[in-house]
């Protein structure tokens, strides 16, 4: 009985141990399963990073380097504002050097994201990882576009914002007819690539002028406009004007002062040669002034400055001589100097020649440059007079008669009468030369004044028209 009881207890103990072992094994498997599930969950949580940088890396990995493609094959590029600045105006080569900074905005739906997953409205991306539009100046000789920054801003709806800087050398036939009182308006045409209805389309906002003064030229106004009948032809109309004070002082004022000095040189006497020497000095000084001035004058254009003609190339003679070289140099100088300076030079040379001719007229009563024998005859006549005086003195010594004394008195009287007649003739010639000199002086003064007033009026008021849009056809 006791033995049976012990066997039953041992059997129940073994059953209990087996049940406990099964329970522990089952629980261990549950713990292992839960731990593995937790590990998988943590790894999944690490793979779905939602920081702003993770968002940027995700967008970069998409490599959206092509233009956004819409159904109509056209992408609109909004330009909220453009900052414009004139760097310089090259009047020699007729170039307008411009600097522009444009703010751009466009929409690329593929760059958008869900704000529930990435709770950010904006993200910064490198500019070389996404597509960006390219702007160019249509009438530019050279155009360079640079990114204002190496990064751009992307919104959650796919809107991209970026700034670009454009430097352009624009071909502009500036109206220089009124130089140095010149003013004109030049277009700066801004466009993007478009072909057969595909490409990009610009939508402009406003243009802002910054730093209007640069050198002698001033930017008066800038305005966004469209070419007549074409919505795809947009341009900035730049109003330019020349600060005339510096060119007037360096170009026109010296010519006015030299002509004024030439006018006042008529106050010098015709005798002695002081006036002629002074006028020759003025002509040579003005010639040197024109040679130095040639590099300072603006270049040739459709409306060249009235103070300058077109300096066309000339051919050289195969057998040059001194006279031909002088004529060729004078013609080249006149062509380079221009209308105004050529007229001033002609007036001064004419004044110098007239003064020389009047000097000869006052002295010799003749304008014939090749007259013969006037000086030798006078010299022979004087020598004869001297011989007669010597003989008269000898006769006075040798003979002391009344007849000889009367003859000597008649000779002295005739000699004095001849001198008086010669003096009266010289005085008449001088009065005649002075009268002609005064007449020429007043004509010179009146014509010169009329010319200078007319030239100044034309330079300030006449308008020469130029077609600045011939680059569009």
C-alpha cells in the first residue's frame, strides 16, 4: 500500500515537471518572437528618417535634371523682379554693358512631398541637382549667366525659387548725333529657349533700377515692355543720357576759346608781324589739339556726332611726294576731326592767310606775290639820291655860286617831296588795309558767332532716329 502510494507520488511529480518544462519552452519561444519583432520594428523605424536633411537627400537621389514636362510642352518661368544696372557705355564700339539679377520661380511637381510624412514646407537643395532655366539676352554680343547662389529653395508643392545674375554686352547704336548733349533709349531683350511650341515662357513682374550713375553716362529710366504683336518678345527699355559737362569742357570749350583768341588777335597791329606769328601759333596749337582729340571722340554710327565725320580709310599713293603726303595728312585730319572742328580749322587758316595778305598790302601796296623789281628800284633810286647829295656837297665846297646853291635846294626839295609822297602812299595803303581788316573782322565775328550758335542749337535740339529693334526679324 505504501509502495503504491510512493509510485503514485513519483508519477505525479514527473508529470508536473514535464508540464512545467513545456510551459517554459513555450514562453521562451514567445519571448524570442517578441524580441525579433521588436528588432524588426526598430530597424524599420530607422529606415524611414523624417528629418529635413533626409528629405533633401531623398529629393537629390531622384536626379530631376530635365525640364518639367507638362501637357502643353511649355513651362512657365515667373520673374517677380529684375534688378538692372548699367556698368558702362562704350561709345567707341557702340556697346552697352549691363548687369542684371533676376529672381526666378517655377513649379516642378516631381519635387513635391507629403507634409504628413515630412512636416516641412521648404528645403534647400544644391543648384546642380535639379533643372534650372537659362536666360539670355537676344541682342547681346556676349551674355553670361551665373547662379547667384550654389543652393536654391524648394517648397512642398514643388515650387522652386532661385536667383541668377546676367552680364551682357549689348549691341546698341546709341544716338550720338547731339554729342556731347546725347541721349537715347536702348533695348535689352531677355528670352529663354523655346522651339516649335516647346520650351519655357517668361512671365515678368517689375524691374528695379540700381546705381544709375556710372562714368559720363547716366541711366534715367528702365521699363519692361513687349515688342508690338509678339508676347514672347520682352525687353527692358533703358533710357540713357550723357553728363555733358565733362565732354563739353574737354572737347568743345577749347575750340570755342581758341576761336575767341583768334578773334581778339585782330587787335594786334598789321605792322611788325606780331599778329601773323600769333595766328600761326594758334593754327599749330589747334592742329595738335585735333590730333590728340581723335582718340577721345566717339565712334561712327548711323547717327554719328555732328562734331565728327566718318573717318573712312583712304588709299595711299604708290609714289608719294612731300606735297601729296601733306595733302593726304590734312584730309585724314579733317575726316577724323569732323564737321565742327574742320570748320574751326578752316576759319583759323583763312584768318591767318587774310592777315598775311593785308600785311603785304599795307607794306608794298600789292597783293601780287611775284612782283619784280620794287625793292631793287627803290634801292637804286636811293643810291642815286645819295650820289647826287655827295656831288652837291662837293660842288658846295668847290663852287659857291648862287646858281649851284639853287640847284642844290631844288634837289633837296625834290628829295623831301618824294619822301613825303612815299609816306602818304604808305599811309593810304595802311588805311586801305586797315579798312579791309576791320571789314573782315566784323564778317569773321558775325559769321563765327552765327555758326557757333547754330551748331550749339542743332546739337541740343535735333533728333536723329535709329531702329534699335533690327535684331528681330
